[in-house]
C-alpha cells in the first residue's frame, strides 16, 4: 500500500499493528457463537463505512512521519546519484565518440596519404615515360633530318655522276671521231693537230681515263667514300683500304652503274 507521500507500507505489518486493537475486546467463551460474533466484529472493523473516514492509528503517525523524512532524504540522494551516473555516462559517451572520431580521422588520413603516395608514384612513372617518349621522338626527328640530308647529298651526287657519264660519253665520241679522221694521212693529221693546238675550244673536255687504278685492266666502277673518287673496279675495291687517287682512308664504297 502506498501513502500520499510515496511511502510503501507492508500490509502484513499493518495487520499485525491492527490486531492488538482487536485483542482489546473482552474475553468471551470459546463456543461457536462467540467466534462468529468476533469474526463479524473484526470484519466490521476492517471494512470502514463509506460515509465515515477510516480510522487512523495515531500510534503509527510518528513512525510514518520519520519514515517519510527518511524516504525523502533517500529519494533526494537517489536522484542525485542518478544524475551523477547520467553525467558519467554522458561524459564517457562523449569521450568514446571523440576517440572514435579521432580514430576514423586518423584512418582516413592514413588512407588519404597512401592514395596520394600511389598517385604521385604513378604520376612520376608517367612523367618518366613521357620524357622517354619525348627523347625518343627527338632522336627520331634527328635521324629523319640526317637521313633527309644524306638523301639530298645522294641526289646531288647522282646528278654529278650523270653529268660525268655524259661528259665521258662525249669524250668517247670525240675520240672515236678523231680515230676516223686519222685515215686521211699524216699530213692532214698534223695539220689538224696544229690547228687544234692553235685554237682553244672553250667547250673542250679533257679525256677522262676510265681504267682501274688498281689493276689497269677493267673499267673503274666503284666510288670511294668520303672522297668520291671513281678509281677502282669491283674486284680491286675488296682489297683497297684507301683511295688510289688522294690516298684518303676509305670508309665505304658504292658501285656506280654506267648505262
């Protein structure tokens, strides 16, 4: 049972405290009728009338007042301890939350640093590959330019050789014509020679010897490089280390086809 001040009183104790008031009744005989009267009287005492307020035991009022004071003090202490416990729980929760946040932030920073390191490494590798590609392109451009220059040199040399061939053909034609004119007699030849010696032809081309400088038997068809002298045949080119005209060291040789 709970009173208005929130104090709980055991119903068993109340019955024990009420019973002494019932034992104050006068002694009766122990027959059946007397017991019935006592039981009825006890029921009337325990069941108060709805019109009259229940009787209060005045002997219990000091005890109830003291118990109420104790319970009020205990309630205040319990409330204070509950507040302290709530504060401790809230403090620990905040500390745990901060610790978890710091841990996650540290983990995030670690992952971020690792990702940045991997990205920087990949970027550095890409930059190295790009530098290699740029250097390779520059080398290829230089090679292309060098080959283009060499091709231009070869075209110029081919033109010069064509002019040389034309000159050689013209010289051979003149030599042939002179051989035909020599049949008219020595006087005519001498006169012609005197005439030629007295007249200087501006378009006259000196005869060029096509004989190999090595063996003197075959026609020279191989050009020495870098001096560009056509002075040996194909057979003598194999054993020749220097040019037989200027004595420069041969680096390579090219066979010239005279058509």
